[in-house]
C-alpha cells in the first residue's frame, strides 16, 4: 500500500501536474458560470497526510465555507472546495450578479446563499474531476454536494475523521483567481481544492500516468 514516504520525485511531480490540470479546467468552468474573465495564478499542489491538513492551512479559528462531494466509479475519491468566509461571500455575490443580471433583489435567506455556494463548489469540483477522468480515461458518478460553515480546525478534523477511513493522503491545490475585466476592476479570490483519493484510485492514477 502506498504511503507518503514511498513516492519518488517523478510520481509526486505527476500528481502535482494532475492537480494543476484539474484546477485549470475548474477555472474555465467557473468563468463560464460567472460570465466573466478569470485569470488564475499558477496553482500550488502538494500531497500531504490527511491528518496534517489542519497544520497545512492557516489560522485554525478562521471561519471557512466548504463544499463536499464524493466521486464513485473507477477513480473513487472525496473532494472539498474550501474558502474563507470573505472569499466565499464574494464568489456567491458574483454568481448571483450573473444570474440576476445585476444586484440580486432584496435580502437573501441563508439557505439561498448556501445553495448558491453549493452550486459554485459543485461546478468547480466536478470540472476538476472531469479533467482527471479525461486525462486517465476513466468514468465517474458524483454525489449530491453538501456545504458546511465552521472554523477551519473543525472542518478539517471532520475531514480527517470521516475520509481518513478511506485513505490517508490528500492532494491539496491552492490558487488565487483574478475575476473581472480591466486590471483595476479585478477582484482576487483565493480557493483551495482538497482531493482525498481512495488508495486503489491513487494507484490507478499512477499506473495510468505510467509512473508506477
């Protein structure tokens, strides 16, 4: 069974490149969803222990929003889109502006805001996963997405407790998006994708990439 210490540089580079490709595809899908131009910084991808996730990110008491999905099929994995509350609110605002053609009417209920955030997260994670499946020639089915808002440490503790039973490694991809047209009007949004592949899926990925 694979563990972090068993990966060589070629395998780690291949996995990081998969994260970069998936994030690029997600940014393209997000641009179409929001009907605006999106530029993406070069993503930073790393393979880490699922039990070290809480150490990998910033302030454990920071409030975050997370969208979760589960991929079933040949490439089984769990996926999470994680943002701080400010960036999540901005992303929702951009989606609602795109859907209403301007400012949304009146005060919106929390469940509508959560629904919008879930839609954004689902598009991003589905597009990320689609890119991987196209790359390695596999198929998948994706679960109904869920959303949670809590302190970062609480979210990641739940991730480790639940998803750590399926596999103990996570591919974390961090990037910053610049959303908008003219440079002076661009808004910067940070997004984090966490992919927790099943052990068999990780081995499949490495075989398909011809590095195992």
